[in-house]
């Protein structure tokens, strides 16, 4: 009898311990299950929060190239754009109709398929140059992140790295437009009046940097542009006598190069000169007095060749800190962020051998060492 009671007591104790173990296991399972569910929900909430938080994209600079065909200095610009790590630029190229930027025509991935497909044939000294600029701006404005628009030729090189260039351009809300009163006779055509009064007539470099407001004004202009098409024509020059007829008395012909007047005059006409910094950021040399080469004199800018491409040349351009405008007796001291600064971020006209030599010599400071080894 006593043995049976002892066995029953041991059995009850064993069952009790088993129940406790089961309860503990259930409790632990519930606890860990709750942790897993909470972690899953937390991960989902965190993911939703990340997805719902808008990505802050910095404003971009649109680099707008006007080229004849391919871009001979694409490798130099490739090194320049490698300096951007935040997608703060876009590229558009206006070339001859039908030209494609592919792996055959460019060695830079940045320029692949960056040509616009509605380009026109551009002739120097004609209003078609203005039209090309307007087409580029129209395309660039479709990207709402583009806030500055830089016009560049196919012979331009950057003088500084991307970071410095970006900060310089974005440091002011102003556009950079070379603009001064054009007092020389024969450029303004009185037939433009009253749409374009002589008081609004300005001249300057076509290589401007526009903010979004001014770019939109250029694209939407339907009054001044037709007047330039009709009445702003280049005067036949002696160097072209083999190609076209030169009238007996060219003094009576207006020598109006449209791209050197249009943007400047349009912004002056709209009363916006207070919103522009009246200088260009692209350096151009118009005459080398010591040169005996005829091609380096006249109406076209100096072309820098291989022998010209030295660090001293680049440094001499970078050292320019002011520009004097004779027609307005105005000296423009160059500043950035309200401090003295170099006047120019770009320079032209450079041949491909000259530009590549500067790149290899590290005269521009744009690229990593391995880039040079691949050129």
C-alpha cells in the first residue's frame, strides 16, 4: 500500500514537472514569436519610412555643347565629369543633323547618345547658331533639376575640376552673360526699331551661363528672334572672297553676328540686366600680336595648338582677375561668394593634341593618374 502511494506521488510530481516544462516552452515560444513579429513589423515600418521619405537631389548644371560633328575633346571632359559623385550634371550635344554619339564616335561614356535628334545645320555668323542654342535649352529645360545652363563649343576645355566649377556657378542666382553697349557703327540695323530699340542693343560672347528663368525666356521669345533672323547678318569678309560675292561697297552693310548680340540684347530688352553678372566664364583670345601667322589674326579667335599647350598658358588664363570694357569705361573685378576669384572656368579654342597634352601634363588637374595612362 505504501509503495503504491509512493509511486502515485512520484507520477504526479513527474506530470507536474512535465506540465511546467510544457508551459515554459509555450511561454518561451510565445515570447520569441512576439519578438520575431515585432522585428518584422519594425523592418516593414522602417522600409516604408525610407520609401516615403523623398530623396533630396541637388540641382544640376546642364552642359550644352555646340559641335560640328564629334567632340574632339571628349576625353578631357570625361576626366572632368569623373569628379562628380552626386549626379549634379546633365549633357546635351547639338551636332549636324543625323550625327550619332555612339561607341564609334566617342570614347567617353558620358557622351553616349547625348546628341539631340532635332538638330539643324548651323552656319557661322548666321541666326541658325541662335536657333541651335534655343533647341538645346528647350531640351535641357525638360529636366526640372537643371538649374544652370552652360554653353560650350567643341574646342572648349575646363580649367578647374568639377567641384570647383559647380560651386562657382551655383554660388550666385545670377546668369553669367558677357554684355556691353555696342557703340560701333554698322552693327545695329535701324530696321529692328521699334521691336529692338537701339537703347537695348548689346554685344558680348555667346558662351553664356544662364539660370533657369533666363533660359526659359530665351526659349519662349517670339519677338526678338525673328528680327535677328531678318536684320542681323554677317558682313562678307575679305577672307571669304573665294566663296561668296563681296559687294563693291561693304561699308553700307551691317556687320551683325547674331550669336554675339541675341541673348545680351534680349535680357537687356526685358529689363533683366540687374539679374546677370555681365561677363563670360569662357576665355577666348582674339589676337596674338607677336604671331606672324595670318590664321591667328582677324575675325576668328586664336586656336591653341600643340606647341602652345603649356602649364604657363593655363596659369596665365587662371590669373586673370578682371575684365575691362572700353565702350562703357567699366572694369569688372571677378568674384565668387563675394571674394576675389579667377574670371574664367573654361577656355577655347584648343586642338585635340593641345588639350590632351595639357591633360597628360596635369595642367588642368582634372583626372586620376590611371586616366592619363589610358589616353
